[in-house]
C-alpha cells in the first residue's frame, strides 16, 4: 500500500513539473495535477479489485478441482480422525458421539449451494430404493412447475429447471438410473446445478405461497420478495434457517441437522413439514459445521 502511495506522489510531482514548465497559468497546472492524481487513484483501486477478484476465482477453481460436488461415502471414523482431542476437544467429542449414531458421511462441495445440494442428494438416494417414496416425490416435483409459474417465475428458465428434474425423476422411475449413474449426474456441474436451481426455486416458491407466515422473520428493511431474490434464488448463496424450513416443506420431508458445536443452541435440530404427523421422525440427516453441510447416514439397527 505504501508503495502505491509513493508511486502516486511521484507521478503527481512529475505532472506538476510538466504543467509548470509548459504554462504560466497556475490554476491550469493545479487542475492537471488533480486530474492525474484522481486518475491514478482510480487505476489503483481497479487494480486492487482485479487482483482480489482473480484471487477469489483461483480459490473457487481450486475448490472445483479438489472437491467433488458429492463425494463418495466415507466411514464416520474419517470425521473423528479429522479432529484432534487436544486442540479441538469439543469437536472431537461430538464426532465420537456422532459415530455411535451414524455409520457414514458424504461430503458436499462447499460452494454456497451445499445445503440445497445435500438435501437433493440425500433425497434422491432415498427414492432410488424406495418405490413408494419415489412415486410421492415425483408427484411433488412435477406439481411445482405450475406453482412456480403462478408466482411469476420466468417460464423459460424455470421450465428448463423443471424439465431437468422431471427427466431425472422419470429415468429413476423407469429403472434407468443405477447408483453409479445417479452420482455421475450429480457430479457434473452442468447437469447437477440445474437440479440445485430447482431446489432453490421451490424453496422460494414455498416462501411466496406462505408470505404472511414468513415475512415477519425477514430481518432488516427487505420484504420477503427481495429476500428471495437476494438470498434464495441466486446460486452460490448460503442458506439460512428460513430457507431450511421452507425447503423441508417444499419437498415435504422431515430432516435432522446435527451441529458440531452449540452455536445454534443445541446439538441437533429437527425440521418437520407443516403436514407432518405427530409421530413423524426425521428421514434425512445432515451435519452442520459453520457455513457448511454434509450428509450423514444413520446406522442400521
């Protein structure tokens, strides 16, 4: 930063000398100096922005190269071993407790879409081997197209996202997708991000359908419409609790989120759709670490 300031100062002196040497009008000379100084500062700001943007893009590219969108399952011991009992005693203890309940973990890429992608992935795995749930989920997925159009979602782009999900669900229904084929799709950005966009849109759609219920929870001066446009519908934006509640209701699936720390007040929290029966229990499980979600798999009895 000091070097930038020195270059600006040197440039200013240089311009001043040129101005004084070519004109006797002091006002004109000063104007030339001020103009050049402002230009130099603007150039410096642009350079700083460009370098910052380049650094962010390099990090994002590294994430794309090193983190699958949905990684293969790992035994839960991998989570336990990732925390040292001396340097991270609370996390290590929590990981060991989780290992008593869950057998595996599936890591999801940390790109801002992780909650939506984790829920999508876990639910698709579930319907792959459960015909009853598959039929129910297909009906929900296909019903969302007209629900979204009703609230003014653009038919062209929204239709593309709905088409992608409809095609996927039909292929699963026809038995055309093996586990390996499904995860091949889920790890291709061009395909999988259409599915994620669909999940984001139906989250927004549910909030809009229930505006009176959720508007009071929107912080700041934004209304629910602006919140959805800013926080829910754009890709790469992290989800919050409002979005989590809405997505659970949009797909009508109860979930449990385990927390590695107590920043959320409890070790875990269950999210139930409004239509859940009194005896409903979570069927999908997720691990939350600050800013990120992965999938957990419960031990079989």
